[in-house]
């Protein structure tokens, strides 16, 4: 393997020259260098003492800075309590300038500032001006295994309770990890020691199918293990000493059993702001206790994953109004499936899905999900996926073909009653059926029910598309006006390759040619318009659009182009009999 100094010998010379100019004693670890790693040890004078620093350079130097470790007593801030590396640069080294900055620059400019921050009062103006405004939660310093997490609700147990029990639902342990304390799941209930509920988390994920128990305790302050202490032992000792019920459960646990130890405590979760945080320790019994012999256990930290509604919505506060909104989506093909997925991702409270088709492998080139759902009814596949992945959205699905009479042997089913009853309940009717007759029916029904109506279509080759919306009492024209405006060129037509339709093997109907990389443009704009419609008028909600219909092109001639959308107001067409009854 070629070393970075083999690729950039001038960079190594620049490091050496800068260090020598700095005047601090330094040396290269020759054994490490022979193994292809560059480690430099530097002795920095510090108030009559010496700071022993060890700098290790990444293989991608000079694009990324060296990591500097302080070998000695820990600093209170910006010093990793385990790895002992110093945070000399803010936000993961964003300020590092490749080709300009060196280790000597970090030691000359950044180290004194870090020392001054640690020496000053935390609340001082100096710290505020010189410290990166980001929190340093203790939990972020701990080592975690891959693919493990424990999802927790927004609420922590009340401060007046010191300890209690945990009930979790977790993913089955993969066979290859059967001998490890693997945990991937969610806290469902936090109780006191008498099993009286304190916090309940009703959100469930079907993949978390097995029950697991544990205990929790509250710490009065942020954990501060002594330097050199093994952190896992520190937390295990805390739990066994302060929660006798946990100690007893550990003593009676069978070989292979896993117990969860949870710790809740106040911590800096944002710059200069504190709130409760969690640390979890998974304890797997490797050898059962016997007589006076204690159990032999394996331990590993499991990261807490804040999954409450408040924590989830903090990343997109403009979408909060969706938590009380609902929509009906008719048609779950190449446009309706990604749209439904986007609405669930955005946090809509309730989705009603209607479709009558099955997923073929060929559909997956432009459908929201992949091969594992081949042969499923599209509505069933999306229903299952959304329940698994977006539990804050309630999904009700119907396998129904609109406009087809019931057969004599069928249980009587009225497609009209179904769509009307759902349409009366929802805040928005979305038409992704891409069928003129269905659109005609839905547009008229939405107008009758005084419900917002949104439709989306694409063209041959997915070369272009249309997204439109009608708001009762606000939009001047109607869906029939839109059709006539296209016909008389009041609105332009979207790009269309004019390619022939194809009829895949086993299909009773032909379909258009086109891929999701293009048709998703239509679904994405329609998703934004749907969210804007549902959030309209809500303080701080997702901002609305100033148009009613957008016509888009994604190709021009034989060339792909940046999507070009032409927005229009939907005006009354003078030939529309619905809007001009005279």
C-alpha cells in the first residue's frame, strides 16, 4: 500500500519544517512508520509542565487533519474521555485547509484556545465567542457495536422516581450474533420497580417481535468515570449496587440470557442546554452464577435512539400540521406509490390507499419498492412497508377496481360508497390513477364533497408530466376547465416522446415506457403540493404554492434537460359547461 507521504512527499516535508519552526521537541514513531502509519509525538511546554501529545495522520492526509491525543489527565471539555483525542477543530475538522494547515498550526493556534476554554468559566463570554456551539453529550463518546440501537420515547421517567423496570420489543438476534449481547429494538414501557407504568411508548414496529426486559436507574448528574476506568464495569457496578432487583435478576439469569441496564441522567444535549439523556448497557450471561461464584457476563453499550414524535419532527418543523391530516390516494403505480411514500415520510397522520393491480418485477424500474414484493397487490405491499417503516402514519388500504360491476357471486361491494365514504373523511383527495374515466369521477366527487382535489400524470417516455390542484372556493376553474385549457392551448402540453406502449408478458393491458428516474419528478412535485395543501393556513407550516397547475418537461428532443415546470392559474374555460351553465 502506498503511503500518503509517498504520494505527497512535499506534504511530509512541510509538516517537519513547520514542527521544527514551532520549537517543540518532536519525534517520529519509526515502528509505526515502517508499518505504513505516521505517528508524531510532540512535547508542548505548559506552565512549568509538559503536555505529551501523540498525533496520528490519516491515510487521506492532507485532505483530513491528524488526530491529536493528549496522554495525561483529561480536560473537562473537548477532550474525548475514552479515546483521549482533542477536539482542536470544530465540527469534524470543517475548518481544516488542505495544503495550508499543518499539525504545527493546530498546536500553535488551536491548542491554546482549547486550553483557555477549559480554564474559563463555562458561562463566560470568552467561551461563548471561542467555543463551537454544539453540545457534547456523554453518550456520544461511548463505543457502540454496529446495527444495535434502543429506540426511546420523548418522555423520560419523572425525576422523583430513582429506578424501575423496562419492557422492550426487539428484533430477533441474527444467528451469527447469537453469542453477543446484540439488541435492536424499542422501549415500550418504563415502570417503577412495582411495575406501575411511568412512560408508555405505543409506537410499534413489526420487525421488533420478541420481548426483552431490563432495569433503569436515574443518575443525579452526568456520568464522570475516573480516568482509566473501564466504562462498562463502571455502569454495571452502578446498577448492581443501586438496584438490588437487577442484581438478583443477574444472579438468577440463565446462560445466554440478555438483560438491559438503562441509565437516565441530565446532560448537555445541545450547546448550553441540558435535558435527560439515556445510556444503555446490554449484559449477556456467559456463565451462570453458582453458589458464591458470580455470573460471568459480556457487556456492551447500546446507543439510545430518540424516536418520539417530538424528536422526529424537530428535523422538519414545517411539517407538524401533517400530524392531524389525512389523504386518500387512488392509484399506486409509478406515480402514486412514491407519492404515498413521501407523505408517510413527511408524517401525515392517516393515509387511505386504493388500487387494484399486482406488482410485477418489471414495475420496479419505476415503482417505490423492489423485488421482494413481486406478486403482491400493490396496495398490500405499500400497506406493509409503510406500517413497518413509518409507524406514525396510520394506513388503511383497499384492493378495489373503480368502475367495474360486482360479479353475481361476489359479496356486494359498492365502489362508489367506498370512495365517497373515505372522501368525506379526508382532508385531500389525490388522483394518481392516470385513467381519464377515474379522474373524471374523482374530480366531480371532490367538487361535490367540497374537498381539495390533486391530480398527477406523466407522458410517454416519462418525458414530462402534469401536477394540478383544485381548492374549493378558491380555484377559479375545475378539472373540466383544465382539459379544455389543454385542448385550446391556454396551457401547453408536457413533453412526450410519442413512443409506443408495450404489453408485458402476463399483462392484460399495455403500459407506457419510462423509468422512475424521470417519473419521480412528477411524484415529488405532487408530494410537495399535497403537503403544502394540507399545511395551508397553519402557522409555521410548509409554505404553499402560488399556482394551480404545473406542466413539466424533462427532455427536449433527444436531450435530457433540467426539469422545466411552467405554472398556471386554473382559470374558467368559456366552453366548460360545468362552470358556464348558461
